[in-house]
C-alpha cells in the first residue's frame, strides 16, 4: 500500500518551523497592539460570492485559484476556502455593524489562506498570512502609518533591509480612462504578446504591468504610467502619503508595476521585497487601500486600507539569511531522572510538583539506565537535571547544572525555589543554580 503524504502544495509545519512562525506571529501581534489594533478571527471558508464580488471575478485568485468546496445537496450556498483575509474581514465588519463602533476599526488576523496555484518555492496552496486592516479612515496619514508598521515588523523580525515599493492605482474616477489608454498602447503589440498576456489585455490590462515574463520587460518600461494619469483628488492623496512617509523617515521606491492582483484596490498600493527580489514574485507582503470594498459587499461607503505579510516566505528569507537558527524551541528547564529505572512514579510526582510551581520540567519515564536518561536530557538542551537516588530517604535529591557541570544536594522541599533561581540566572547569562 502506498504511504499517505500531505497534499501537493501544502506542508507540515514541524516543531522547529512552527516555532519560527510563532515568533513572527508574536512580533506582529505585539507590534500591532502598540498601534491600537485588536485581533479577530473569521472562518476559513465563506460564501464563494464574498470572494467573487470582493476580490473580483476576473482575477487569477478567483478565476483559477479558488478552492471551491463541493456543494452538499442540502445546502444551496456555494462555499470556498478563503484565498485571502480582507474580503472576509470586511464581510464581518458589515455583518456585526462595526460601522457603529468608534472609527476607524483596526483589526489583525493570522491564519492559513488557500490558493490553487502551481506550487513552487515560496508559493504554496496553503500558506499563512498575518493580516492587518484599518477600516473607516480615508487617509492619507494612516496609509503612511501602516507602511511604517510593516517596516517596523520586518526590522524586528530580522529583515531590516526589506524595501517598500509604492504606487497609486487611482480610483473609479481616473482608472477607467487610464486602462483604456493602456489597452490602446498594448494593442499594436497584441500579436507579439505571450498568450497569458494577450488574455490579460482583453480582460484586465492593468495586470500586464506586473507580468513576470522577461519578454514583457521592455514593452512595460515604455507603457503609460498611472501616476501620470491620476485625477486631482488621487494625485493629492498620493503626494500627501509620500509627505507623511518622508516625515516618518521611511524610504520607498516608486514602482509603477505594483498594481496588485486583487480588484478591490484604490489609490495607495505597496509591496515589501528583499532588495533585488522584486522581479521574482517573491513579495514578502503587500497591500493597499480599498475604499470601495465595504460598499461592494453591501455596507455603507467606508474607506479601508491594510496589508498581508506572507509568513512562509518570511521564514524562508530568514533561513536563507542564516537567521533561522535564532529560533529554537525552548526545551525543558529541568529533567527529572533517577538511579532506579523502574521508579517512574516518584520521578513523575517530582516533575508534576515542579510544573505546578511554574517550571518547565519533564520526568524521564522510560525505564532505562541513568546514563541514557542523562544523555537524553543533555540532547534536549535542558539546563538542569534532578537526580533521584538514595538521598531521597532523607528528603534530598541531587541537582545538576548541565551547563556549569556543577552538582549540589538539595532538599526536595527547596527544589522549586532553587530551580526558579537557577533558571533566572541562566536567562541572564550567569549560569549556576
Ligand atoms: P497578497 O499580495 O495577495 O495580498 O498576499 C499577501 C502576501 O501573502 C504576499 O505578499 C505573499 O508574501 C503571501 N502569499 C500570497 N500568495 C502566496 C502563496 N501562494 N504562497 C505563499 N505566500 C503567499 C492579500 O492577500 C491582501 N489581502 C492583502 C491586503 C490586506 N490588502 C489589504 N488588506
């Protein structure tokens, strides 16, 4: 019988990688809390229409990549796994009347997203995002604040060199005319375009600009730029965003190719890349303003802006930079071992008491020789071993500091206090119980 494997494009996050994810989640949520954000969770599946209408029916994400759930006969609804969080969060904003809360509503969410894409390095069918949204603030100051928050995250995570690529993609007033001029500009070259791009010319010409096909680079360099075609209000908004970024000392690069793959965007659009990696579909995060989305999903007209961080890609980037090792799953502080392999009950009780006192401790419950128990504690990078032997008759145990190599006799009643003290000095780099 063939063995089972995780589905193509998905993977198991084993403990070392899970610890790296946990670290990023903690950095991001702590940071966002300092800016006044609150966490929420939405379901990982929604009515497919939330994405069809919100993200846009003529986007790769919906047209090609949506994981639709096979309908059950008793359900009339059609469901899909979420390909991204923003549409679901906006659905929740409307459903729970959040427009009556103090505005803006500032939310974050972390979780898996699903896109039926062709799997490759850094592109998965199930991937994790940390997502952040501000709903109810038209900007421009908050646009700069949220970009600054993104930069602060990468810096704290250990990727201080991450660059901001910035663009404005206009709004309903100026974009349609720009798209027509774009179409007119590409039309004479239609025959030379690769098939995918020819298709985009028909259906969504804006996406031609972020084509990763090398054959398109020259053509795209000469294409009309949306920043030259913005209407007055969009132009003013964009220059005010840039002024605020300047005031915050946040560097950025203007990049007309940042058009984003989801239809809900208006005005400010941005992506985060490692230097030199922007041509390779390896954005570490991206987002922008979506002033029409709340209305599109049935709410009152309400502006919004946000971004998503691609946690999988950030972990890959940290590993590639050699910074991945910094994250190690913390081992137990103490392992309780014993001279009598069979005396598991007393080892278990001592470890249970230590845990109740707040100490990360485990008992060696295998019935094996003392030397083997000691070896396994050292392999786990435990700081201490508690050795239970003949001294127990007098209420004592041996406490061995594995880093310092020292050992002392300790009264069982005093063990937790000694370990807490020793753990504290270990964490402050002094060593010794
Ligand atoms: P997005 O650019 O589609 O935006 O995704 C955000 C980030 O998720 C990307 O920059 C990338 O790091 C990561 N990502 C996307 N697809 C994959 C994949 N297949 N495998 C691994 N990582 C991936 C959004 O999803 C918007 N909802 C962001 C946003 C929030 N805009 C406004 N608010």
